[in-house]
């Protein structure tokens, strides 16, 4: 249903077009980027040695519908910057396939038996998707950010990989 390909400078315009406002960027990337998203920010991003940005492609149509990142900047690897940018592809179960594919890639590339992610607590659809993939909300961890005079609460989720030694 989906495949992952390396995110390259040829993909910058498509990703930028999916970010319509500051809140979209914060939901997608947290405070990693600043609004408006620019090619110079993305150029630095694709050259990061501890991040593996990927574009998401629908296998049947060959259409690029999203973006995600395998993040190795911390001791525990993370699923980061997951976005189904093509709005017509949202709410169709594709997100769960993306998350499962990302889990497979991280589990093959890392010795860690845990994977983490951070999500805003109001993003119920994403949280439910992550729970279906086996993630749990980490107790006693939260971060509050302020955007456009609103407070957003970020929560950490984790997945313990079975069959890892």
C-alpha cells in the first residue's frame, strides 16, 4: 500500500505546500522548524546525520502523499514528523501502515528495544493510531508549548519491541 523513499531537495516544494500555517508546522514538526518553512531549513534538515527523512508514496498510484522521519538523535530512536500532506489520503487507515512501516525500519536499523514518539494530546486520531500500533502513553512526561495564544500539551508515547535482545 505504501513505500518509503529518501526525502531530497526535489521534494522541498511539495512539503512546503502542505504546511498552510504556523499551527500546521508546529503540529508536524514541533519547534524543530520555524514558520514559514523554507528550503534553507529543509536543506539543513536533509543533511542531518541523525535524522532519516522519508517521503511516503502510495504504491498503487505512485503518488507522494506524505512525509516522515526516523529520528536517531537520542539514545532511544523516535518516529518523528509524520504528515499525510495530501488531505484526500487522510482518515483512510494509511497512517497505521506508515507507523508500522516506520517501526519495521527502526527495528532493523537500531539495537534499541524501545521506540518513542511525541504527539500533542488534542491529536486524538494520531494517538489512537499509535495505540493501535502498540504504543503506550508514558506517565509523568509532558511538555507545554504556546502557539498563537494557545497552550498545547505534548505527551510521550513508547513501544517496547518484542523479539529484540
